[in-house]
């Protein structure tokens, strides 16, 4: 098949040829659990791998294959695998890369359930892990042990929006022959392509920007054909976290507008960042697309733009943070991100509640921190709702000062 060179074309065409399937413009939904063989001998050949073709949808399905081909092209990898959730992808990859008594080196912030998975792997299989800010090559080298089986990086780091230099980490990992796995959920391949920077495996919660419409839970892994062939034949097949055909179909549909959506998410996030920075109720704003963010030069080096997620700290208490959320008129209080709707959440009590208090403090997840997934609405409307809720906080504070003064 012809390789589509521009990203905006590949999201629409890659991995599917209409002429192969009765001219259907969109990828058909193969809602089937199994595939029939014409003869017993054909079944034997399929199982022996001597003949191409489908067997059973846990092993492969044409709608899922189309999605996998498209995602491999978009991340510039050799092969992609789709999973039932982001966590199914993360766990299949980490289990494939490690054995009992190994060590995993992680970036200093991780998605809450990835943290939970690592804790379980330590308790059950003595697979230990360490966290590193990974600011310099020396810092990364110092954390690599004899039994380090892989380096696992999230960037931007959820929810503090710090970045890790992927090319630098990949260069150090090469010295030791250790694979680098990157959770690319926050950026999507439109904004950042870790494999092009020398990393080995990309994982996604496709639930977020890839689906983009808040109606699917799904995951993706992309990397070399050799490694993903092995994952397909072992951890995905035997643990069984495969994506449903309908969900693969929804992701193919969502992907077509990925670049358009992401550009709008970024436009809106840039506008909202500037306004948050100038509001009296806000102490800090963390957005890598902001020229004053300490990692802005790194953003410009490895990402196309800053993405659609902003975190900010309010000047107040945990109760003030919760009051701010409760005061919103149409913005939705919800975890997840990357949807058309703007979503707002309180990491300390929601997405990162499973992280022990001392680790949370180290990761910069304070009670005052709020995470905003900026949606596709008009930015003026998003800001109007945020502003009235923030104004209320400022007013409450000045009322308090007055009442203290009156005593
Ligand atoms: C949501 C998320 C996950 C987990 O994905 P699910 O699809 O919910 O299983 C993993 N990593 C990051 C960064 C996420 O935001």
C-alpha cells in the first residue's frame, strides 16, 4: 500500500483500502468472535502459521488490524497492537519486558494505575522500581542497575506538566542496551513521536486524544515488529486484554480528526493559560506550551505544541479547590482528558489519591492543584465559567479579611 506522507492524510487513509472490502468508504465493523475455515486442513495451516488469515478475534480481527496499521504509521513504528484499555497495553508491555527480580526505572511522575501495577509487580514478583527526574544523562546513568530491564517514561508528566528529554534518555539507554517505553497519552503522535527520538515502545491510553470523544476505553502499543509479534503471541493473547471490534471502529473514526482537534485543544489551552496566570486566585500555572514554563525549550525541541492539559495551583485550601469545582456552571467535573468537553479534576483526591501522601508531595501534587483538560468549546465560554468560579474564591478571601478586621 502507498504510504501517506503527511500526518493529516495518514490519519484518514493509512491501513485501509476500500477496494479490498466491497468499496466501503469507511472501515467495516467485523463484529465477530470467530472466523470459519473452509476445510480442516486450512484450520491446521492457520494455526501452524503457514497461511495468513483470521482465526479468532482474541488473536486478530480485520477492524482491529486496520486500526493497528494506522497507529503504527502515525507513530512511525513497525507494528502496533490495540488493547481493551490503556492499562491493558501498559501491563502487557511491562510484563513482556520483565521477569522476577528485575528493576524498572521510571520518570518521577506516573499515571496512578501504572503506579499501582508497579506496586503489585514488586509485591508478587520482586520487580522493584525507582523514580528519577531524569534531568541529565548522569542522573539517568546513576539510577541504572545491573537488573534494570526497562526505562518507563511519561512526558509531559501527569499532572505537574514537567517534561523529560526523550532523546537524551534514549541515548543513555542505548549505552546499556535497555529498552525505553514512553506513555505518549498526553501528546498523541500528532504532537510527539518518541520512536523518532530513539525510544523503543510507545503506549497510549487511546481513551483520551486518540478516541477523542469520551466514548471508548482502549489502549495501543507501538514498536518494533519483533517485539510486538512476541507480545501478540504471549501477554496479549494469554492475558487477553484485547480491544473489542466496535471500539477499534470508534477509534478509527476519532483518529480522522486528531490533528484538527489537537490544534484547537492547544489554541484553547494557550488562551486559558494566559488568563489563569493573570488571575488573583491562581498561584502557579503549569503548561509546557507557555513560554515561561521552565521546560518550554524542551517542549519546542520534542513536541509540536504544548497539548491540551493545564494544571494550576490556587491560593487557598483543599476545601477552596473543591469549592471552585462545585462553582462551575457548565464545565464538567470528571477525570479523563482529551474529550470535546472541558474536564476539570482534583488530582490529590481523585486521579492520584492512590499515591501515598509523601510521594504525592514529592511529585508536586498538592491539595491546591487542579487539572484542566481544555476541551473544544469556544475558549471565551470556558474562561467565563472558570473566571466566575475563581472570582468567587477571591471574594471569599476578602470577605474573610474584612470579618477578621471587624472583630
Ligand atoms: C488514562 C491514562 C492511562 C490509563 O488508560 P485507560 O485507558 O484508562 O486504561 C495511562 N496513562 C495515562 C497517562 C493516562 O492518562
